[in-house]
C-alpha cells in the first residue's frame, strides 16, 4: 500500500456524502485492484483463482458500500478485510470439495496460461517455504509482500498493534532465511 493510494482513500472517502458513489468506487477499485490481486495470489498460489477472488472481493465491497464508514477505517482496511474473508471462504469450500483430476489427454487452457507465467526456481522454492508457514504467518507475508502494505495498514486490517506486526514480520523473515539456508 503506497502513500498515493492512502491519500486517494482519504480524499475520495472524506469528500463523499453518506456512501461511496460509483465514480469514487471506480477510482478506489483502480487504486487497489493490483494489491488485492497480489494478496490473493500469495494466499492461493493460483492466478485464475486469485483473479476470481479479487473480482469477488470488489463485488462484495460494491454490494456493501452503503455499510462502509470512513470514520471507522480507511477504505484499504475495509477492502482487505473483505479480501481476507473471500480467501478464507474459498479455502473452506476447497477443503470440503476436493479437486478432481484432469484427463491428461485433454489439454487445459489453465495449463497453457500457467506456462506463460512460469516461476523461476528460486521463486518456486520461496513459495514452497512460505507454504510451510502457519496460516497466520502466511497471512502476514501476503499482506506485507503480496499487497505491499505497510506495518501500520496491516495492523489496522488485523486489529493488532503496529509493533506486534513489525516483530512478527521480522521473526517470520528470520525463519524463512534460516529455512532457505537449510534447503540449499
């Protein structure tokens, strides 16, 4: 989350009357789509699913825009709370309904798309290490590096203190560095 987006949040939400109008929402959508998508991608490791979750997040936000209160939280905090719930809902649905295997003789459009976005060996290795972390640690990493949020914004989204978030991120990074060295 950069300062420009934070300023835009404040500007658009402070000047509006009682609810987000379509024009203000469109500006906030453009400002936050990339960060929400990256957060979702960090959490689910699948581009197509992350796109769907991003769309779901903003659809939920649009439907609930009448309940948004800028005096309680920044738009960023509100929309990332919705994104967190969307990811959690998806994970629960996925746990209840296991994925079926594709017929190897039938080509998949998803596989073709994934080939276009192949990760380097180091990115794959790092992603695997992050996936070994506890769910709350993965959440912090996704908010910090996927969404590019500051510790202050993460603290607002998670309802924790800024120093607690900073300490937790530091500990997680130390853990990842240690695991990285061990896996070489």
